[in-house]
C-alpha cells in the first residue's frame, strides 16, 4: 500500500499532517510530501476533506 | 536576519503574531517566520469571532470586519430553528472577519512593535543543547540557516511539527480532528444579521454546516466533520449536496479546506526553551471549532511569560509552567467543558436533536451564555443529557439563567 498525493485536488490545508501517527507528512509551502516513515495506516486518507490522499496497493 | 534572537516565533497566524507583538513591545528581540509567501492566505477559517472578546486585545478596524451579526440561528434536522443572542453563541459569533486582512494586520502590529518578520521561511527542525531547545533550522529560498534563540514559540497551526520535534506528542487522534471545507458564495440571499448552523446526521454526520454572512449577498458556507465518513464519501461531497439544494443559483468565488483541532487539551505545551501556542497547542474549542480568540489570548499569555523567563535568565520547562498554568485555568477549562458537550452531542440521533430543539421553544435565549444554554437543555432533558452533569458540579452561578446547584438535581 502506498499513499499518493493528488496535487490537483490537494488544497494544502495541513489537516493530514496533524493526524499522521508517524509524523511522515509535511506541508511545505503549498505542497504535501510523505516520507518513508509512513506505515500505510491510511488515517490521513480518511480525513482529507477532499480525498486528495489516495491509497494504492 | 541575524544568527541569534531572544525568541523565535514559528508561524504568523493570530497566535504567532500576538506572541511576537507582546514580547517585542516589552523589549525582547523577536524573529517571526512564516513559511507562506502571504500571511493569512489561503484562509482556513469561517471567520466568526466574538467581538467583545476580541476587543480586549485588538482595536477593531473596519478593514478586517466583513460583517457584524446579532446572533446565531441553529437549525435542527427537522428544520426547527433556535435563535440565540450574540453572547450565547460563545466564542464564534459577533464579527465575521476578513481573515486575510486581519492576520496581516496582526503581523504588522508585531512588526511595528519591533519584531523582525520573514515570509517564505520554514522551520525544518530544532537546534538543541543539553535537553534545551536553543533555536531552529530555517529554510529560505533553497538555503538552510541555523538561528539561535532562548525560547522557540511553536505557533505553527494545525500542522504543527515544533511540538513533535521537541518530544511533545501533538498527534491528533481520529475523531479529534474536525475536517472542514468551505465555499465563499456570492449572489445569494442571506440574513446579514445571523450566523446559521445546520445540524443533522444526513447533511453533516458528527458535525455541522455553517453559513456565516459576509454581507447581504455573500456568505462563508462550510462544513466540519469529526468522525470518519464512509470510504466512498468526502466532506467535499456533503458540502456540495447542501449547497446545490440551498443555493442552486449561488456563485462560488473561493474554496478552502482545513482541519481544526477539536481534540481537547494535550498533556504538555512547554518544554525547556519551548512554548506551544494556538492550534499548535490544540487550544481551539472542540465544540464550536473556534480558535481565533483562544490563539490570541494564549499568545498574549505566552509573550508575557517569555519576557519574564528571559529577564530572569531561566527558560526551563519549570519556569515556563507559569504559561501552562495560566492558559489551562481559563482557556483550558472552557475547552474541557466543550469537549464533554461535544462528545455527548456527537452521539445524538436526529430525533434526539429535534427533541432538544423542541424543548427550547418559547424560551428567551438572547442573553444567556453557552454554558447557560447547555444548562437549560440539561434541566429539561435530563435523561438524554445525563452525561453532562459533571460540567455543572463546581459551578455556583450561570449568567442569564436560573441556576440551582447540581446537588439539588434528582
Ligand atoms: C474551515 C475552518 C473554519 C474555522 N472557523 C473558525 C471560526 O469561525 N472562528 C474561529 O475562531 N476559528 C475558526 N477556525 C479555527 C481558526 O482558524 C484557528 O484556530 C486559528 O487560525 C489558529 O491560529 P494559529 O495562529 O494557532 O494558527 P494558524 O492561523 O493556522 O497559523 C499557523 C501559521 O504557521 C505557519 N507555519 C506552519 N508550519 C510552519 C513552519 N514549519 N515554518 C514556518 N511557518 C509555519 C502556517 O503557514 C500558518 O500561517 C476555523 C478553522 C477552519 C479550518
Ligand atoms: S488534508 Fe488533503 S487537502 Fe489538506 S493538505 Fe492534506 S492532502 Fe492536501
Ligand atoms: S498512511 Fe498513516 S503513516 Fe502514512 S502518511 Fe498517512 S497517516 Fe501517516
């Protein structure tokens, strides 16, 4: 499972950053990066208001 | 930019700017950094704030006031409306701000007080020494800088990393984050005198929809949801459903997303050489989602404590406890109450909400406080709201309502 950020949907609000238990997400100015500490828990993708975090297997 | 300051404030929202202004105006050498190019933009806010509260800290300026409202109207799932005065609405209504201008005005006040401000500058880590935070690593235009200071103020909002870097767990657990989206809609008919709230598990499960007027024909129309939605549904879908029905002819001129910490207080907001403030300290109200005023209030406290600490040459967590104690005694207490109410309201069915709205029929709610409303509801719906009784235990008086001591409740 991998988290992909759909840059065309993301509104760089930072909501996902606050819920990531691993601290794997960072909001840099206007884009989101997910680093390799991500454990694929999927929480961020459930809380993104617009569904910009897509889980692919 | 110098390589050393008394304090460095990370984040130029209401919390950061207020802390920076408070500290700089009392003689500290302050740097405030903001990772965005433009302070306050994009807005992540419905922009409602209690005007009496805000006036304690900032002189009102028509440049950042979009509308002044008289109160709020809450719509139960069956459409029954409950009207409340401005005071009752607690922290969220009074002024509807223009946050882009407001946030910038607060940053300017900090600058005028003597703080140095740097935009497009992001903190990417902390400097530490002997268990103390001693500065930040900052990124600006592709270059990295080590900047030292005595106290770092983490005012970096919902996406805060400063606390985590210092070993404070600020992760918001699922259920604790209110996931939001909002349109600014124009060419619609709104009542410019009232903020509106719409409840119902169909339109906004574990949350609500708001309509905050920004004039006669414009409003912020948004939604906040605390729980998980089904996998194939987003907050965006729910808002679109509402807007299509309610404002089919409206024109959307802005769209924003955001998350509000609605998790209640966290265990710790200071460590050696570090203070967290505002959304970074999870100080927003879990029930209303309001965080502007708390951020300003806490920023004022943080700035004052930072001044004292630096003048006493003691920036230990122990010294900074004074901030912790102060905000918990006032802001923290309100947050705790709101969390209890929120947790109960999250589990109400539509029928329960209708029953509660019905029980307020013919009551005059113009001048009671939020606590007063909760009390009024509790008294007439004891079975439904029995879980809320703990809130009233230590309270002797509630403004605007007949309050009999909780001990006399059977
Ligand atoms: C949709 C929505 C509606 C809301 N409605 C209301 C309302 O009606 N009334 C109300 O009172 N509150 C409301 N709130 C809450 C309110 O917006 C926040 O509580 C308030 O903005 C918190 O202020 P702050 O200064 O703590 O954080 P913010 O205003 O979020 O400011 C934090 C700043 O820090 C910057 N930053 C973050 N990380 C870094 C870094 N590493 N380096 C440099 N800079 C950084 C960010 O870019 C940002 O500018 C709402 C929130 C949302 C999302
Ligand atoms: S929560 Fe969604 S919209 Fe917000 S920053 Fe994360 S990915 Fe982007
Ligand atoms: S899937 Fe889990 S660990 Fe990975 S980025 Fe999202 S919240 Fe963090």
